[in-house]
């Protein structure tokens, strides 16, 4: 604990740093009133790391009439206390994704305030629970306007007004000029469950890794896990730590994935400069990226493999899945039959605006990568379903379609991957992505009101200089 100063001292230092750099800037956005209600300048959907940082970034730009809405209860935003089951984050500890260059707002400053510089030096990777604790502190110390228990069900465009009416489950609608969908890795589509599982098994016998799973209730049971990515091994390790007797991972590939392309992208500026690439190059790069199944970290693999109940089956796709006569699940692979009490699916996600219920009224207007005519040798259906976004994460309309209902909608989630690279829901990309989003939202607000703002500027006649000549004493 050498050098630990405590959080109160850090918070005082943070307030001073904000003061020194003039972080909080004057509000300038004109209020928009409709039907007797003042519309939010920006509604941020999602109160995880991306949503919190977006709200702070907008405040720095003088956009202060904002609110963040999250469907989860206070302190449970994002994946960290729900479906994320890794022991530590996969990203390096030194990344500073959401601090906007303010030293005392970094995770390192928060950690050292409690554990000292020696504690930071001895830290290998950030524990998942510690990252969530930092996010809770970040929200509290910044006083960010988050409303919990607010699940967005529908975005209703009001194009003639330049507004969107946001409908939430169990609460009154809200008017907003701009809507930032900071909805994480699944917020641009849905988690994928193969039909072989979804159609053949009753719901109580399977779960996707994105679902809440009570592994403690499976104590002494055997589970099968489909998928060879990082989350499969995270879940295997977590299940075994909760007393599951056996956790067996099945991979279609005949060899474990070994290459993590994110590490290359972090090292060479690829993360920051990716948006500058032409469309054909982006397509080729993302085709290669999606071809790599993100491998488990070495420590996660070693933890999982060390359990007596762990097994790995390579070259073992699931050919058939059926409810066993005894009440469990029988999985058939090229190697034979495997019987389990429960199975878990770790098969990734699909990004497509058509899969999002809140976008139901506008999804057919949104441009996709599949709408682009590109000089590529083969099409990738996963890429083609992604929205084709503008440089500030804004939705763009399909050719020949009225884009007015899309104006003011921003996809700051994983569906931005193809258009803008590692960005909205990847810690590796947030540092570069946040300024693009914040600047784009603020620019759009300004341009929407440019006629009034410019008219006010031309009529501006507030006297700053109050001197006169000759001086009064000279006249006397």
C-alpha cells in the first residue's frame, strides 16, 4: 500500500485537474420544446463504459442537457456482473480508454489511490470485478445523469420536428434530439444460437453464454460447451470453479485458435487509423478479422485446463443435439455420442439493425455493407449485414430512401466494427472512438440550429470594450 493516498484525495485532485483544464464548458445548445416538453439534446442508451464516457465527452463539448438510460439496476450496467465470466480483462492494464486525458480519472490513478505505486507495478491484468468497481466510481465522482431500470423498446422518429420519441418499458416516453445507442457488443444485433440447439432442445436444458447461468445450481453435473472462442473457456473455468463436475468444450476447428488480431491492431496504429481506409480495404481487413476466432488468454486456458473435469474436443462440430431419455442432452459429433446434464452455446453474435426491436420503425432505411458495390473477390454475409455508418457513427440511409427518420441516430456499439473498426464496445478502441462520436453529435446539433445561431451572431451587439476617447480626465 506504499503511496496509497485514498479515494478522497484522488477525487480532490480530479476536481482540481478539471478546473485547471477548463473541462466543463458553457452550455450552448438551444433548448427544443415540443408539446410542452423540453427535449433532451442527447439521450444515451446504455450506462456501461461507452455510455458513461459518451455522456462525459458531451459535457466537455458544452452539451449538458443529456441523460443516460440503462435497463439494469444501479451498479449492474454492462456485462461485468452479468454474463462476463472471465477472471481478468483481456486488454492490457495500461490502456486509458475513457479518461479523456485527465490523469486522475484513469484506472491507474484509481488503483494507485487504494494500492499505491507498488500495487500497480505488481498488477498483471485488471480483474473483472475491479473494472466494474472503477466504473461505479467513475459514474459517482462525475455525477453522470444515469436512469436505471429503463429498457428502450421503440424509437419513434418525428422527422418534421427533428426529434425522436423514445419509448421505455414501464415508464413515460422521452423526447430527444439525438440518440446514441451505446448498447455494447450485443446492441447492434443479437447473440447467435444455432438452430440445431434452439430447435431441438427444451429451453431448460441449454443457455447461451450471454444469458444468466446459475452454475452453482449445476453442482456435480456435466455440461457441454459449443464454441472455441475466449468466452467458451471463460465459462468452462467459471463453471468448474462453481462445482460443476465436468465441462467439455467442443470446437469445429481441428486446432486451437492462436492469433489475436486485436494485439496487432493495438500496436501499429491500426485501431486509430482504420476509419481512414477505403471501403474495399476495410472489407478485406474485416473478412480476415472475423476469420480469427479470438483465442482464450493463456492464463484463462491454463486455469480451465487444470481442472480435473475439463476436456477439449477438437474437430468436433455438433452434428445432432437431442434431449436424452434420462432428461439430459445427447450431443453427437464425428467422434460419437456425449451425454450431458446441460449445454452452453458460445457461438458469437450477428450484427444487423433488423434484429433490434427498438429500431423496428427505421431498420429498413439503414444502409448496410451489403448495399455497397465493392471490388471484393467474395462476399461475407456477416460483414454485409453490418450497418454502413458515417464517420461519427451515424446511421446513413440506403440509396433512394428518405433518410430524415435516421437523422440524429448514432450506433455506438459493436455493429460499428466494419465501418469504424475496434471502437465503440472494445476497450482497445474507445480512446480513439469517443472523440469522433462526441464531435459528430455536437456538430450535428450545431448544424441543425445553424440558421438561428448565425442570425444571432450577425445581430450580436454586446459591448465588451467600454473605454472612450478622449479620456474623461483629458476632457476635464
